[in-house]
């Protein structure tokens, strides 16, 4: 494995014969067709028009593969050498689709453009390094074919995903992002920031001990994060609601709940009580303003209403904690 990472045991491109270059092109086209097909399958449910683009690109890759196979059969016979990208030093590599999931529109479009550009530049540069005329012609033809793929992607994108379709798919993608990450994360941040105020500040003013207060805040934050995460993941599998993966929602909710509580618990690592409390109170108001901003930015809640609800509610909980701690 270590030697593979360093490139040991790989062939130099300059050492490949014309038959091996052609075989490498065939295997590359096969891999790219599979990747495009996987992209199409991953996008089909939510973005059917964009999925058609990648279906068509996969078909185009398969057609080029057939042409290359026919050329190989004419020049070298039916037996194609087994040579792939990972066998050649310096050759560009492709990530399988499962390594880049979840698939988003911008991500797959950018990756497809990069794939075709890599192939084009590689073949073009390779053609400059060889002296044999027939090999140079072969590499040049492959470069033009890859450039044609890039033009095909642009053309198909315009035909199958006009601006109104892309706008609609963009809205769908944003809506899915909000449902899967923003909404549960915001709920967790609100719960962690507000619900832990009372126990943390009650402990602070009851004990006057910053370390004990920190331990109370740490346990309350982590416990609330675990509870919120499991609750979010368990109560909705996302199939009927369309809210996405329960694991992703649970992580978003759990992590943000813990972060919300730890924000005003961590200052109590400062040994001076009033310094720690002052910093904690300042962080509380930053958290509350952040919640109001997120509500306004992603949930389209009017900013003044969001501010009134969050800041007023948080202030009341904070005051309750201080009063209880002083009782």
C-alpha cells in the first residue's frame, strides 16, 4: 500500500506502447461512464432533469469506448491489455461516487467539468512528449474527443436544464439543506443555548465555584446534546417527511445542542468568578443574536420578531437561573 501511494511499481507513461495507450483510454472511458451513471442515479429522485444530463454523458462515454474498441480490434486484435489509471504514474485519478456523497448539483457539475478537463489536458500534454507520429496523432485525437465531451456537457446542460429548471433545482437543493441540517441544527442550538442557562447560572450563583459550575454546564450540555440527537434521529426516518437522513439530522441537532450549552459553560474554566460570569453572559447574548440571525437568514422569520422571541425568552431563563441560584 505504502509503495502504491508513493507511485512505486507503476509504469511511466512514456514506456507505454500504442496498444497500451489505447487500452488505457478504453478503461478510462469505461470508468467515466460508470461514474456519470452513478451521478445520474444519485440525482434522479430530486433532480430528474440534471440526472438526464449525466445519463446522456454516460451514453456518450460508452459510444467513445465502442469506437476505441473497434480501433483496437482493427490495429491490434481482440485481446485488450489490462491497464488502468492506477497502473500509470502521474495519471489523473477518479474518486468513486461513494466517496463524494452526498451528491449536490454544484458538486457533481464541477466534478464532471474537472473530469473532462483533466482528461483533455493529460492527453494533450502526453502528445507533446512523444516523438512517434502515429502515437502523437492517437493522443491528439483522444484530447479532441475529451474536449468534445466537455462541449457535450455544456450543450446537454443547456438543452435539458434551462434556467428555470436550474432555478427550481437550486431551490429544491436549498430546501433539502434547510430540512436536513439547518432546521434540526437550529432547534438544537436554541435548546442548548436556552435550556442550559438556568442550571448553569443557578449553579454559579449558588456555589460561587467556577469549577463546579463548569462541570454542571459540561454535563448539562453533553447530556442535552445526546438526548436531542437521538430524539431527532429516532422520531422521523425522513422517508415520508422528505427531511433527509435521520443520522445527519441527529448529528446536526446533537452537535449544535452541545455547542449551544458549552458556549456559556466554557468561560467557567476561568478561576475568577465574576470574570467568568461576565464572559458567560456576553457569550449568551452572542448566541441569542446568532439564533435570531439564522432564523431570519434561513427560516425567513422577520428579524425583529426573531430577536424579540429569542432574546426575551433567553433573558427570562437567564434571570430565572440567577434568581434560583441566589435563593
